[in-house]
C-alpha cells in the first residue's frame, strides 16, 4: 500500500529522542526531512533503495560581524536595487523581524504595505522605502503561505516576483 500524506502524522519527528518535541519546528528542516526519508515505509513507498539518506552541503560559514545593518544603510541600499523577501509562514526567519529591521534603518516609506496578486489571488504583501541614493527603492516583499525556501513552496509566485524585480516593475 502506498505511503500517503495522511500517514505522515503517524511518524512524529523526535529530537534527541524526545517525543514531546513533535510539532516543534526548528531551523534545519533537513533534519526532519532526513529522518522522514530514512523511514523504511517511506523509502518503500517512493520506490527507492532502502538505505541511509543524508543531506550534505559544502557550505562553510564564517561569522564576520554581529550585524550588517550599517552596510545595508550606507553601502548597499543607496547603490543597488534590493528586494528583501520572506515567506510569511517561515518560523526560522519570521517576516515580522525582517520588516522590523528594514524599518529601523529609517528610510522614508514610498509605497505603503499593500497586497500583490498572481492570477487574481493575493500572493503576498509589499512595501517600499526610498533608497537615499541612485537605486530606485528598497522593497520588502512577503510571500503568502511560503516557508523559508520561498521558491520551493510557491514557485509560480516566486517567478512572478523575480520577473517583476528583473523588469523593474513594482508588485
């Protein structure tokens, strides 16, 4: 019998062997995905060789500064067209925190918080700030019902957003 969406709830993701952590989302979704993809029932259901699945990455982060807000304010925003975007269902980097740090930079609002649409459906919200330089503006865009990896969760909406950015259009 194939593995269905309904069956997912039968397999709580445990962290450090603690079943009480079921439903608690922590950054590092790959840990939950790895655990789920390593379940024998899942591997058999999706017809892959039963074995150990593991995400791997060659990224090596180096902590260089506590905050880049000053660089955004003085170097990046005045000189480059920047759209900062967030999924509104991202528990790792909540969009309200992004909106807060952007507003804290003190740039004048040029376009108030308003919905943008794809196929006559609200795809998210956006607002824009004066860049204080040669760049047109500094824009914040949210993607409705998208998690941390926006293009993965909402590819059509993400493509619409990227095209608008590349074409110099507002959402």
